[in-house]
C-alpha cells in the first residue's frame, strides 16, 4: 500500500485556504446581522417617557423619566430630578 501524504489546509481545500476565508466571511456577516437585529429589538422594546408628577416619597414635584416596556406601560424609573438612590422607592411607577 502507498502511504497517504499528510494533508494541510492548502491541499484539503482545493489548493488554497479560501474555504476558511469564505466561511469566516459568512460567519462575520451573520454576526453583524444578528447584532443589528438585537439593536433594533432593544430600541423598539425599550422607550422612555418623561412626566411631571408629585413624588409619593417627598411630596414634591419631580420630572421623572420612565422606561416603557413593549406593553406601553412604565416598567422602571430611568431618571428623576429628585431621585436619591438610597431613598427612592419607585412608588411613582404605580402613579404613572
């Protein structure tokens, strides 16, 4: 029997390593498309809305920025003109 010579990348893919380069290009394009899709989903699903309301904790008027979920209802407080992280209970979510 004749022993088979060891095959490298060049011999295995038709004389050049273009098989790997083509595969890498396809994978890179798919990764970019996937990233673009996730970014579009994030932009569409999380929106913000600002409202002026009376803070349930302090009783003072505040400008509150809410994150709006896919259902159109506020899901979290993104920012507040009075917000002190140690005292904020986010009770204004029920008032919004």
